[in-house]
């Protein structure tokens, strides 16, 4: 057990006291070997978001209910100079409805068994999830950008979503039988959880891929995936000759190549290359800017000076599609910390090199107020949960 933790953040980075309390509390769980808070650290439901943990035991509650939540970046053949956000927005219709394609073939591509939640495959979900058309704002490392196959003259598509109701059902069933205690990795309950957890990871990856396919089809475009990473998971790790379990709770991997660290819909995203040595951060990175305000506070704070129609255009000139007013306020840029400070902290810690900055052009949330689809429960709200 450890009652200590490491925080990778500069003195200029504001971290809430409650987030630090949750980090210390989680670090003291039985079997916990190391706990690292990243610069986007903020409070969650009992456990902090924006952190990584190394443990002898498996803690399903620490992974959370959106198993496999993460981000995928797609290169497209859409020319930046010809991309018209208003015209594109008109074409993006019906994306909340179940996909009308062959789910059996889609599941087979990702080695997935049928689930009760498959009607939600290819849907973004509510809360913090989104799909965003982006363009390269600045290429800090043109050679690395070229190695990733990214053409500055072509649009990119960033998709952020997870396992929808499937992950929630897996966590709920595990908590009902096992509680919040850590699981012995050799116990049947742990083996069963890991099996279902791994399926949820593949389901989330399949979901992001299908979201991209649906958006690209609506825009009469072709695309190719550049990267796909998970932010919420637990995985076995050979840690200096010992087999332990790495939990990421709202943290991007530093051991799977380039990743995108997004800001809010009104700020730049950063495409970064992790450095080879990242043990100090448990081979993990910040996964976004991190929330500044609690959910439900934004409308009261902002409605007096910003109308809903003011929020559908960002300071960077981007267009936002979101027809749920509460969600429109909850995901306004003011809810988030500064992504520039988060990225600077990672650079100063020697964890990343910036490849490029990406500018949001069209952010898709949803076309109408969130509703439950058959067999699918809405994920928790919070852009980087």
C-alpha cells in the first residue's frame, strides 16, 4: 500500500483540493503501488479523473462506467480550402439513430459478440462525447506530421466516444456482486471482469470507427484512421519484472505512439509524440484540458451574458452542432482549464514533443435533446470523463 502520490503539474496549474483528496485516498487503497495525477486532474465520482494507478489488484470502480472511452483521429480526403462548415452541418443528420448497416459484419471486424447495447454502435452519446472536423493550425514538427500521413491541406476528424451503455452495465453488475473492493487478479470474479472489460474496449473502438464511417459517408468523404487510444481501462503490465495492473482513469497512453490531447471546442487540440521514458507518469499522459466547473453550474454562470445562439460559434470561428441547451452550456469552453498550460506541464516534465496544433472547425454533439435508445443508457456527462 502507498499513501503517497505524484502530481505532474507546475505551480501555475490550478488543481482542486477535492481532486487531490481523491488522489490521496485512491493511492491508499490496498495493493496500490503508485499513483500519478496529471495536469488535467479534476474530481470524479469518488475517484479522480486525469490520473493513472499501478496496483497489485484490479479495481473496476476505478476504471469507471465508460470502459474504453477514448479518441480516434482520422485523415480525410476533404480539402481544407473547400470545406464549408455550414454546408457540412446540413448534411450531418440522423446520427443519433441506430445505424442501418450490417452490424454482424461490423462486430466480426472487431471480434465482438452480440450485446444488448448494439443499437447504440455508431452513435456518439451525450455528455462529453463529440466528433470534430479539424484542420492543422500549425505544424511544429512537419517531418513527424508527414510520418503520420497527415496532409496539412486535408481535413481531420477527431472522434471521442466510449462503450456507451455496455461499460455501465459491466461496472454495475460487478459492483453489485463485488462492491468497490479490489479484486484478486487470479480470482474468478476478476477473470470474468477482465474478459468483459476487454470486450468493452473493442466495442468502444468499433463504436468510434463506425461514428467516423457515418460522418464521412454523410459528407461524401473517404478517410483512414491515424490513431485510436483508450482513456479508461485496466491492463496487465510488466513493471520492471513484476506483473502489476495499470489503471488509467481519464489518461492517455504514453506507450502507443502519437496521441491527440484536445482542449475545449473553443481551443486548439495538440497532436503530440510521447517521449520514450515515461515511467514517472506510469506511461500515461493528460487526456484533455480537465473540467474547471462542476456539471450543472455552467448555465447559471453563463446564461446572463451568453445566449444559446452565442454558443454555437466559437472564438476560433468554429461551428457547434448541439440542440440540447443544457449540454450546450455544460460543454462551453469556459467549463475547462487552459489546454496550453496542461500541454506545457507535460513538455516541462519531459513527457512529450508537440507535433502540431489542430483547430476545431465543426464540432458535432447531437441534433436534439439526448434520449435513450433501445438497450442504450446515456454515458455520464463531462467532456473528458
